[in-house]
């Protein structure tokens, strides 16, 4: 299972006015990931444009950082997929799946912006951008991961 992970509005509220809020929801997500050790993470956040993969890993606990395997391509690098799909973040994920040779691999995405994905997408765990990854999102993720790991 691949988990495509956004940062803003997921790992902390968006907007994030206080440095104390930055990555405030990360411990909750890491606890879920520890219960599902087969899940690998690909960063789909635009933070990938400012930080290298190794720099992005430093935001996470060591045991989770080793499971962060890549970042999605920027939409500008996959115009053929974006033009076909139209939904930017979903296209970036599709681009990563195709480029990695895993187009049929099971995946989930956690994001606060559903309009970046095809409507009614079952792979999407949507968060409230003003809150981030809360108990409700955690429960949906746990349920989805439990279902796919059977």
C-alpha cells in the first residue's frame, strides 16, 4: 500500500499562523502508520518543491522517515496526464504510479483539497484544512488500511 501525503491542512492546520502548530497532527498519523508497517509513503505536498526528499524525511520520526520512498512529480512535469485527467493532485499521483511501474498498486491519499481529485474517489481521505488529521480522519484511514490489508 502506498499512502500519498499532503502536509498543509493535513499535518497541521491551514493556514498555520503559529510555529507551534506546524506538524502538530504528525504524531497522530505516525501512530497509525506504526500499526500498518507495510504502508509506504510518497509525499504529494507542494513542500516537495522547496525541500529535497532527504530534507522532507527530517520532519518525521526516524522509524517513519525510512518508509518515505519518494515525492510525486509536479504537475508541470506530466502535462499529458494532467490534460487527460484534469484533477491536478490526482494526476500527480497517477503520474507517480505510472513512472514507478506500479499503476495497479493499491493506494490512498490524505489531502484537504478534494477538488484536486476526481469526484467521489474512494482512495481519498479528506481532512478539514482548518483542523488537519483529526480523530475522524484517523478512523477513516485505519478502516481503509484494515480493509486493504486483509
